């Protein structure tokens, strides 16, 4: 078995891994509202300018994201490149929201 680096979302102000339990801290409020509504298309519309993959692939990862925000625990990490891009695009919205 080979070793593989798994990217982890890091909160740069405190240099600690983000967790699914504190998603309300690193996910923009608008996205959290759409997560509660399970509005996959709505989330896609907000991030599509920052993501460069096929729409259907992104929509599936957004569905996964919604499930993770609602039910997952532990550190936010992903081995799938498209899912990584979705998480990054969403967290980047939070950063831009604060600036």
C-alpha cells in the first residue's frame, strides 16, 4: 500500500484543521441556508464561477457536501479532486464575504 497525502481544510487564523462540526464557522451563511434547504442548484450557482469541472460532477459533490455538513463529524478532508474544489470554492466564498 502506498502512502497518500489527503488535503485537509485548515483555518489559517489559528492553523487548525476545520471540522464538519464547526461548518457554520467556515461555510458562508447563504450556503448554510441552501444546505438546510438541500438546494444543490442554488449552491452551484454561487460557486460555478470558481470551479472548473463538469456541472453534473460538481452537482454530485455538492450533494455529498450537503450530507457531510448535516451528518459528518471529524476533520474536513477529501481525496477526490472535484470534491476538494467544491469545498475550496465554498470556503473561499466565506473569505470573500469577510473582506
